[in-house]
């Protein structure tokens, strides 16, 4: 069998209280993980404190210690 280059994705294992930054897309910005279920993640805006529940969607790209959180738009 010929081997091919394959990109593999897997859902990120969120933790409640975790501070995250989504780099692009309609959910771009700073968030805090407010709640989790098997299929959903609830994210809270650190500025407005509004919460939104979405199907789990994020995939890990990198972890950095040098970002201001929450950042300024």
C-alpha cells in the first residue's frame, strides 16, 4: 500500500475555565470555556459576559504564553 501525506484533525479536549483565543472565522476572539457536554461547548465573552453554546468545533493549533487576554480588537 502506497503511503500518502494525510492531515489528521481531532477535537480539542476543552476544560471548564480555560481561556482560549480563536484566530479566525465567525467565532474569532477571546473566550472562556463556561460549560461542556459530550457534544456542546459553552463559551463566555470575557468583556460582555454573554454566553454562547455551540457544537464542539475547535482543533488545537498551538499554545502560546505571550498573548494578552482578553486582547484589544
